[in-house]
C-alpha cells in the first residue's frame, strides 16, 4: 500500500517504512526497518504504529 507512509500523531510526523494489506486475512502488515540493534524504544514505536492503525484505519 505504501512506502515511507507518514502518520501524524500529537502534532509529530512518523514514517512507517513499508505498509502492506493482506486481502485474504483482511489485515495490515507494518514493517519498520532497522540497521542496528533492536531497542525498547523501537518496540514502543512499533506498538504506537499498530495502535494508530487499529484505532484510526481499521473498520469493524
């Protein structure tokens, strides 16, 4: 669906590296690419992306 998808949350812009939609499972797949070691901040940022998509973009 998108490459470098920009979302705005609390007045700040964040960029999700890759966004896919699986039509069979009817769900989004969000990918955030990292070069270095995975940190707790990275996991928290990814959780923020998932929560945003769940709250704002998914239909019941």
